[in-house]
C-alpha cells in the first residue's frame, strides 16, 4: 500500500473520539443560550466560548497523534513525544490490547489498541500504539496486511484483516522476473517452518553486491534462489519470494511469504 517512491502512508482519522464530547458541549451550549434568552442577559452564555476553546485545544493535541508506514518501517507521532519508527524486521510481536485501570487513569495509551512491540539492533525496546478509536478500521486492517506481507512469520490479531479479499490477493500472480532483487539462499539451511539462514557466504556476497549487509537488509524484500535442475539436467533454480528478518534464536533469516516455492522456469509461464 506504500507509494513507489517510498512516501509515508497515513491512517485516516475518525470523529469517534470526539463525537460524545461534541454532542454534550452542543447540548450545554443550547441550554445556556436558552437560559440567556429567558433571562434577557448574556451572562449564562459567556462560559460557552471558553469551553469550546478548551475543546479545540484538545482536538489540536489529538491531531498530532499520527500513525504512518513506508516500505521500511511503521512510525508513530504524538504531541509532546519523539517520533517512534519501527522497522519491520525489528518487530517481536503484535497484540490487541485494552488499557488497564492505571493506564486509563494516566491516559497514557489508547483504551483499545493494536500494539506493535519491537527491539532494535542495540537491544532498545520500542512500541507503537495504533488506536482502534482514532483511526479508520479499514486503514488499520490495511496496515496489518502490510505488516503481514513483510513479516509472514508473525502472529497478528484477528481483526478481519486477512479477509477473502486478502486471501484472493495472496494467490495473485507472482511478480515477473526482475521485479525483485535476487539473493542466493541455501534451502538446506532451514531453521524455522518457513525461515532459512542467510548467514552463508553466498547470501552475504550477493547482499554486498547490492551495498547491503545482513543487518541493513532486515525488513527488505527479495527473491531468494538456490541451484536446481529440471528433469533434463538444465539449470532451473528453485525460488521463493520473502523478507529478511532477525530471529532472536536463529539470527538473520529469509522468511518465505506464504505463497510457496517455484522454479525459475515458472516465471516465464506467468510473465
């Protein structure tokens, strides 16, 4: 869902967080106006502009809360705090949460949220809160699809993000040859269900040709290949599309995106 030039995509806002307050303030304002007319004096109505001004300040602060993503990271901006960006390869878990009583009183985090937790290469822990009240639910589902595409190894909250339309998208044609950069990968080095170690000389050398290291490649998408032959003995590499991730136990892995392995000759059939 990111634009080709890598520009940020932002979640759209909803009026839900402020709707109740708008209704209450409107009713109070109407009541004060009625009282002013009945008493033939503007005194009762004078507090109304100040109340609306304070409410406007609250909305202004709320508008500073933004969630965005690019092809490399998810970011959060909030009033009074630094911008937090988490690369996809750093994500350790994604959970659906409801605030505890202490968090509600402190108003430190959204009441209902999707929380993205991560640990960067220096060991610093980070998190991003995606409010389920401030942002359009369809956009939150889109963000979850983006995370899933880049980290198919993660378990994500069931919010309808992998709906029938996503299932249909998962079976679309593979990208034509040349659309993804190719990196060699030893398919005998499988360490998880769909993850293969990239800490091999061939993979490291291919990344170096692209100006990348194992660390800098984390979160990026590639087409991985390993030598293979067809029935007639001709070269026909076995391949899969996936993303580079950092696994706490196994190190840097190439994780297959869930669409399965194929041969190079298959690309010619679908192009």
